[in-house]
C-alpha cells in the first residue's frame, strides 16, 4: 500500500520541557526535542498512533522519528516556526506581513529552490518572507515567498516558474536559537 505524504509544517517547541523522539516501533529512543528547538512534522494519510517528525539529532544529522500521541505534548510544543524569530538566545513573536513572516538569513549563503531545482543562494543578512509550510519530499525546507535583493526590492522567490513553490533550507544547518539558518 502506498502512503501519501503531503506538505507538512515547521514547528518550534515553546515549552520548557524536552520530548522524546522514538523510532517507528515507538520503543527505540532516537533523541529529544529541546525547548526552543525547531523541527518539521510530516503530514501522512495513514492511521498511526504517533506524529512523524524530522529533527536534528545531537550529532547534527537529520532524522525521521515519532512522537507518540500518548506523550500528550501540549499545544506550545506545536508552535508554528515561521511566527517566531530568534535573537540568538530566545525566540520573539512576529506579526504576519506580506502573506508570511519576515526573517533574515543567518547562515549562508543559503540555497533556495523553485520546485526541486536549486534557483540560487541568498547571502547572510538577506530579508525573506516565509510561511510555515514544509515540503513533502524535503520537509527540512520551508516555503519561501519573497526575498529582498541587494537593491532593496522584494522579489517573488518563484518568479522563474510561478507554477512551482519556492523553498529554503531551514533545518539543515541548525535547529536551536543560536545556530539556525534563518533568524
């Protein structure tokens, strides 16, 4: 039976607690999600007893894992990532603008994609507008709506192919407030 995977969401754990991530058997320990750490949730159309996520393990590798429903994580664990920016230590709430949220590239140059094809790179300091949607095939990427070019003009990120969505890596370089690729 094929499993249909749809776009997921980027989240940040705004609780003061850590939550254990397990392998698919829901018994084998894989790691934890720490306070203020970001991660992605995979939206699958299949009956399970856990939420599938993508997260960074302690060694820095990206891994898929599961948070059992029985863990009873509070709503603050599932806080949309795009609505908060990092100041390097903690997170600050943002207001929505331009159909998304304004952030800056913190580490880079950061690759961005239109569909699956790399479309360019964005240097450190580039202002961007993102949503909270993650890619189905690449859940470590988040939807990029616009970026501000060196002349200060907002550019539609998918201008080269408006039938495709533009994406930017948000989870590949770091997941904590002090090492994220996007502030």
